[in-house]
């Protein structure tokens, strides 16, 4: 499957921003599962690519002069191997046993994981956990915040893909299974739901397996991976800081579609 992606993000501020810095994980990398055919960023100024501690492609955009808006664009084409069920890596998975503030499992989450997995520590058990979390946390945009924790979303029983993923990570790690947050894109037939997406990967039998709680998918057939990390803060496509500016309005538009190459 070949996917075409267009992702535009615009920030506008009520007052002039004196200086800002944006950490951009908007560039996918090649792997056995995905091959980048073409990719480019459209930024206010050229920036150099580097790798972060998790191996993600990172661009750091620094604006030292006053500004009232920032426009960030990413677009390209990527070929996805739909047959691939797992991703093998030489890096150790043990760092992904660590918990973070957003993925700390409280007693309720730990009990939920034990109840749905029991003694199982395999893919079938985690698929059952994924399906149970999908039923427990209803998808409802606006019900949580960017800094909402897994425990808060689980207790409130509402959230978005970020919350579904955090809850799965909390449960998996409480069971002693390395698990990581994945940011990227999902190609769906419903254009009203096209946006940046998040799902989880768990380390089983020497490979990373995908678990998309929001869509109850255990195969990454239509998923394009951008970045991985312990939680949203490590893998967010766009994350920044600024001095000044007052209020902020953010508008994001994502278009993901299949395309055919000419023969």
C-alpha cells in the first residue's frame, strides 16, 4: 500500500512571541515495514535533522525574532508492507519497562490488566486487553487534556487515542511487558476522522507488535509510523515552548490517502 500524507499545523498568538522553539518529529524513517518514497518539511527556515535518544528523526526549529504565527508543513509518500505483523529491532526493549507520569498504573489499572490477562503474557492476551480497554474508555474528543494521565482517563472512562495508548502502556508495563507509545498516521475511509494518530507497541517474542486500542486493530496494515517513546511527550509530532504571545490558537489539518504510481 502506498500512502500520501499532507500535514499542516498553524499556530497563531494573541500577542507577539519574543522567541520560540519547536521539536518536530514529523519525518518517518525507513524500516522493513515502511519505505519512504518522498518526504519534505515546509518550515519558516531550514533546520538540520538529528536522531533523538529513541532513534526518531528530530528537527529543532528555533525562532529568535518576534513573530505572531508559525506555519509547519509535512508532506510525502510512503510505501507500507501490509503483510508485516511485527517489527524486529536490535535495540534493547528494556527501557520501555519504565513508567512515566502519564503512564503510571494505579491500582485500578493494575487490577484491570491482571483481570484480563491473568497469567497470559502473549499476543492473544494483549489483544484481549486491548479490546477490553476499547470498551472501558469511550472515544470522545475533548474529554481529556494533553497532560491527562492514563489513570485519569481510565477513571473517567472517556478519552482519545492518546489516552487509549497511555492506558494500554500502563497495563502492559504493570505486567512486566515492555511497551512503547507510537505516533503517526492512519489511513481510513472516513475522512472526518483523519488526523495524527497514536497506538501502542509491545515487545513479545523478540519483536514489536502493534495494538491500536482506539480502532481495535492488532495489525498495522494502514499505519504509518513517525516516532516512538515512553509516552506522548517523547513522540509528539509537534511540541514546543515560547516566550510571550499570550493566548494561542492551533489549527491542524491532516490528509492521508492511498495513491497509485504510474507504470
